[in-house]
C-alpha cells in the first residue's frame, strides 16, 4: 500500500511543487505574474544593491512591502485574490 513504510510517531518528508502557467493570449495572466513576482524581485534587487537590508527591522521590511502593494494597487493590480 501507499503507507507501507510509515510507522507510528514518524513523519514522511513532503515536497510540494506548484506550477503557474501563463496563457500568452490573456492579459489577466500577465497581471497575475506581475502581482506574484513584483515583491520578491524588488526585495532581491534591493538586497543586491544594499546588503544591509538583511538586518533591517521587520517594520522597515513591512513598509517596503506595503509600498510595493500600494504601487500595484495604483496601477489597478489589486492583490485581493490571494
């Protein structure tokens, strides 16, 4: 069976892979990709330019993320679907 190697008190490792496809004929897919990747890419660029970002307090990081969301909202790309 599926759980033949399972014993009481032990957990199996679990990996989850998610794939997001983009239909090139749908502008909504491009907007979703923009909304999904803007925050991590912007933070990575900032970390490359300013390595001390890693030691910022949470409030500073939160302010940057909030600003990114405000800019996306101003562009009409609300993140209310997540």
